[in-house]
């Protein structure tokens, strides 16, 4: 493959980029050395971007024969000690779940991107958020957790992708970027960092013994029950550490807020528009926006002001994250839900109507 | 065929083979094949620069038996895992060790695409016509009429299809540089197996493309035979169905077209003794 | 906050028009976002994109459901998006392909035979650029100069002069030809 002149966008200044492409660039700047993917809408710009850019960086881009193969190529490359990523959209992510479980079990760092679309089954190619359960509650078999990020802007997508590589290496654990078709397809200005990624030592990797050490083994098999339980206890201790250290969220609760909305990803942007409309009508509404979906920001739900009468969760799903909201609130406040499915998204006016219901002000009464 | 006949060197444990007891059943040929792979690694000096990929099946614990770096892969995915390792660290020698359930059933897609990409990896493919680890179920390689746990009345072609000829299929791929089928049923054939494995690794070392050695092997336990009966069964039942030979060799026919390779595969005859 | 919707069929350069407006807004220091409709059809199907321009405040929804201003380049787009324009908003209609006049009286409508005019200029593909030139003149959401300066980001260099001309043509039409119906 001939190496061409770099087409990398400049760092440190705003450039207008599509979410999927900005994500690819962020990965490269995070030191991603290999990308294994398979085409599926609405994420296909990401592998196409990597196909163009990786050779410029002496990195590897390979279109795999399937999502199964792609995630297992990730396993191999991660096991060989390099920063590696794969991406897909909902149906393809279902196919990757076996591999993700192995990656978690073998304690390999890797970044997996899901640009979600409507489901179930083949569903549609339009945006969705109905893979929340799959992403945050396990996905594949066995007791494991992924750190899952739900970015809302292209800049956040970039920042969280870079963070994802660092977190993956820190814990030797797969990390998922959970975006949706809107975020992948939209363009926004984004500023890339200029600093080089830190080199992370991986003495456990299968890089060949090179005469310097004994054999390294990358493995998730423990045939003796006692050994597998001990392995699980070690994994659980790691997940507990991730749970305490890796929570990120945005919380904007104005004084006198009557309702607090909860939404993540692009849905949170729609909710922000609805909250602005509500403010013009004299209704004070807060927003809790989980950025890490696992670990879920339970702490954001303690000490809400007494003025808050109820909570409204908005999702592009039949109601998945709302279960975590209810767990976090533990019955302290009524929780309403508004969701659109199948590739439909909530629009600000409809969210406003739901806010009014949650505030006990039926539509039209508030003025 | 005579060119691949070599003597088996006698006798010290290969350094690439771990000094541990294996979990394999008595009389199973995995042990001999492991030894051969380790001998070749020793001879070519690969222990320090090889990464082996264990698969799912009886050889799932292969990572305990080889002294090079090892990864354990999901069922059927070893060629994809090997691809991941080789692409990011092309200086390593990457090989997989897979049985026929793993490679020829759940993993056909991965091995075919690795071959057509010309992935510079070496695949050791154990064909013993049955699933061993899970208790003797039918494999794609099971012979017509062969009784297994899931073909209790014998494999019926009209219901379960015919044995898969993976080596012949793979030889059609232009990216495949060395494809051979050998057997383990007597010392002469073990010698040919060793020569084929060595050439497969050399194929990778020379950057020529994908290499695979399909090795007809025994499963006395699940076949319900003594080890000696099992070796005889390989010779008398399997070899006629799975002709031995070299189906693709970049040294001999590197420029041969896929169609010609296919014709050669069809006419490949069981290997005779060396000259 | 200015929420803009540009709609037509694939091949009319709808996506590039939106990107051009987005680049121009960015050049003027605004918050900007661009969001395409995306569907299984790669060419010739319905196409639209949302552009949001904001001064200071963060952009909420990147998908525009009630545009302050819209360009509709064909009949299906007129039917679909005319009712969506916010009261007091702006609508530029490509009357060459719209099939009917717009019916709203509570918004500013400018009907331009953009495809015919573009044909007269020698390239029917600049029809959208004429409409965009008219829209920014009507609304003042960005300056025409910012659009002109941003053209090289979305077009090949040899196409820039003709598109500069088309933008200017639209501006003149909006300036001189009074809106077909003022609100």
C-alpha cells in the first residue's frame, strides 16, 4: 500500500466534520493503530475514513468478512498490545457480543463503537437508542461490564473517544462509545487535541517472547470452577473501581425547577431545546444528562431540590435507561417516560408537552 | 510427494513443547501433532517470535502446551484472531491450531477469508471426523455412514450432506500459498506431516501467503476403538475419502491459476511412500 | 438561533448547500450544526438537510422540525415543509419544479424559477445556489460574502466562479424582485 500525504485535519483549531469521521480522527489521535470493521449504515463513513487515514499513519485498516471476524481481529490485535477499535451499528453489534465477552474475559483493552439504529431485527437505518440494555447490562454472556459513553455533540464524541482508549488501557477492559445515527451523520465544528497520546506499557501482551521473558497467554478459559470464580472476583473488583472512578454526567438544575428531565446523546439536545421553550413559558426544568451510561451517574439524583415534583426520562427507545433512573431515585419521585422508536426521534414541541404533563400543567394551561 | 519425506529426529523433548502432562485421551494423535509442531518451531527458531492461537474443542488448552506466546480464541474465530495479531505485528510468526468442528463448521467463513486475503498465517487443521470435546457429535468431516452421538444411525448424505473437503476448497483461493493434507496413522505419515508443517511455516516466513496443513487424526474415545484400531480406521476409511497430498505449493506452482489448482485438487491422489 | 431546512431531490446539491451555509456561519463565529436526512437511496430520492446557526447559545436539537427559514427545490418538498415553517419565517420556492404556488400568508415567500435561471446560466445544478443567495439576502442570517468565501470548502475550484455568480443572482432577485407575497 502506498503511503500518501497526510490528510489529517489540523489540531487546535475548529474544523467542521461529520460525527463518524471525527470519531475516526479522534481514534487515530488517541494512538489507535488498527481498525477492523464491516459496512453497515449509519456508521459506514467511519470505516471509510479509517481506510483513507490509517495508511497515512502506518496503521492498519482491514475490512473484515463479518462483524464476528472484525471483533475477533480486535481481540488478536489487542492481545498483541496495540490500541485497536471496531465500529458497527445495532445488528452488527449484536453479532460482536460473543467477541466482546471474550475481550472482557481475557482483560483486553479495546474500543467498540455502536452508532445505534432502530431495532429489533433488521429494524431500520434511522437513529435509535434501543441498545442501552445491551450496552450497559452486559450484552454478551457472563458477568462483565463495559464503560459506556453516550456523547451528545461531535466534540464530545471526539473527547470521549480519546478518553475511551485511555480508560480501556487503564483497566484492561473494553469500552463502548454508544452514539446514534444522528450523531454519526451530523457535522459540527470540532477541535482536535495536538498532544501525542501517552505510551502505555503492556508487558502482558503476546508480542513474541523475544528472548526476554517467559510465555504470555491471552485467555478467558478457566476450567476449574475455583479458578474461574477467583478470576470473576478479580474482574468484579476492577468493575467496582471503574464504577467509583469513571462516572461522568452533566447536571443543570435551575433554582425552583419543577421537573428534571433525563436524557443522553442527541436526545438530550432535543430535550435542551424543549427546556428552553418551557423556560419561555415560565416553567423551570432541569436536566441530568448521563455521559457515562455505565457507570450510571446515580449520584446526580441525590439532593435534588424540594421544588422538583417529578422526573421525565426521554429516549429513542421503549424505555431502557428509565429503569436506571428509577433505581437511582429509589421511589423518591415519580418518573415519567417519553420515547420514540423505530428511527423516529422526539421533537422539542412534543417533549415540551410531556414536560407540562410531568409538571402537572396540561398543555395550554401554562400560559 | 517424495520431496516432503524426512526422518523424525530422535530424541529429546522439543524446547517449544511445555513440560506438562496433557489432558488428551490415551492414543489420541493430538500429542504426536503437538510434538511435531514444537519440533518445527525449534528447528526454525520460532519459539521467541511465534504467537499460537488455540481454538475451541479438544485443543482448547493448547495454550498450556506450547512455550511460545499464545492466545485462546472464540469458537471458529482463530484465523480472525491470528489476522489481528499478524496485521499489527507482521514480524511475528502466527499460527492457529484448530479442529474440524472449529475450523470446518463454525469457522469456515474465517478460514476461507483468511486464505483469500493471503493472510500470512499458518493453520494446523486437525480432521478426526468428529467433535471430541463435546462428546462425539457429527462434524462436517464425519464420513457417510459414520455413527456419532448426533448421527446414531450413521451419517445420511440425503439428510446431513457429505464430508467437507476443506483443503481442496482453500487451494482454489489465490491467496493460499501452501495447502496440504497429511495423516498420522503411521510413522512414515507423521514424517510427511512434519515436513508439511515445516513448509507451511516456511511459507509464512518467506511472506508467500496463507498456509494450512490438514492432518487426518484419530479420536479413539469417541470412535469407540482402541488406539491401534483407530489408526487403522484412518488409513482404511478416512484416507480414501480425504486424499493425501499437496494441493497448493507456491514453490511448485506459484503461478498456477486458481482453476488449474482446482483441477489439481480434484486429481490429487493419496500419497505413496517416498522414493 | 436560526433553524434552516433545505429540501429537494438527490442530485440537486442539497447537502452541499447546507454545508456551505454551515461553513459560512462558522466563519462568522457562530455555533453551527448540519444534519442530513439519510436513507437507503444514494441518488435521486428525497434529500433534505437541517442547518442550525446560533450566536453564543449552544445548539440543542440538530434536527430542524420547525424551520425559521426553508428552501424547497421541488414539489414534494414544498408539500412537506411549507406547513412546517415557523410563523413569520421565510420560504424560498423553486417555482420551476414546485408545481404550484406556495399558500402560506403568515410567512415571507419568495418564488424563483431557479432551475430555469440556472439553465440560462449554463448549468442547472446551480439552481440551489440561486435560492440560497436569495435566502440569505431575505433573512440576513449570514453575509453573502461569507458564503462566497466558503465555496472552496464544498466545491471544486473550477466550479467556484459560476456559483459565485449564482449566489449573486439570487441576492439580486431577493433585493429587486419583491417577494411574491409579503406576510
